[in-house]
């Protein structure tokens, strides 16, 4: 093994998903209303767009899937406001930090694995633009420079748990499934990497998803750090 893929929300960045989503949508509704967008209609269209990305079959990017669906619901004029949404993720979205929890060991484990020669990727479900991922990484003291690859809705054509998602990330890294470990907190999404041939580790602090979690190697994030300390130096 020489490659580690990390999930973000609930793994590197601890959170209660429901609390976070409420805070996020509240902030986004304020931004939307200031631009004449009705918040309730926007929220419904946002979820439909998210569902379109989750069901993506690889023919279009997740960004294209989202905006095609979002614009169908909200009207084609909404496409011109994409820069407004990106501005939100770079500014007002930062206030959602208070709906997450700190992870002082995120920096530690990334530095540890990089020092051992592991190739690292941020395998967050690619439902957001790059700027939204950068903002959330900053909440745990990480940045784009810490990873060889980061999936987002612009560069991805599948979502977890589709096996095509994991295959695409590994292709970008030039790695084989048997060289990689997926670390995540979602039983049904992150642990699907096992079916794609990757090793897996389930982080249980903010566990989510349906399925038998006892089927996978697991532990708290602190326990995963201990696991990482015992890993050998990566073999090319």
C-alpha cells in the first residue's frame, strides 16, 4: 500500500450532518434572498440537483448535472448567478464552521503519512465546487497543497458509492486499487471502496450510512492515527 484516500465531512472534519446542513442552508438562503431567489424553492432545487449528481452515470461532469437540474427547476437565468454561489462558498459559508467540531489530529496524520511517502487524496463526495472544499479544509488546518488530488464537482463524473468514482480517483493518481486505502465515516458510501478493490478503514466518531459497520476495520479518528503510526514506509 502506498496511497491513502480521505473522506472530508465526518472524517477529517467532524460534524453532525443534520446540524451542519441546517446551518449551511440558512446561510445560503440569506445570500440567495439578497439576489431575488426564493429560499424554499432554492432549497428544493438544490436537493434535486444533488440527487442528479449522486445518480451521475459518467456522461457529464457533476457540475453539469447539477446546473442542468438546478436551472430546469429555477429557470435558465439562474446559470448567470453561478459566480454568486461561488462567492458564497468563499465568504459567507465560512460561518458554518461553528456547526462542525475541531480535529487537532487531522494535521498530524496528514504530515505523518506524507513523511512516510504515502500519496494522499481527498476523496470527498464531489458535490461542491472547489472553493467550498478549500473553505472546509481550512477549518481543520489543511489545504489543497496537502493532497495530490482532490475530487470536486468540476472534475468528477461519478459520486460515492459508484465504483466509477473510486476508479477515477485512482486513475488520476496513477495507482491501482490494491495500492490504496479509503478512510471514511460513511458505511454505505466510503466503504463501497472495498467493492472497487481498495482496502478500507471506517472512522466511527461521526459514523453514517446504512449497512453492517462491523464488516470493516474501524476505530475512532484517534485510533486511526495510531494505525497510521504503525504503517511501514510506503513502497513505490
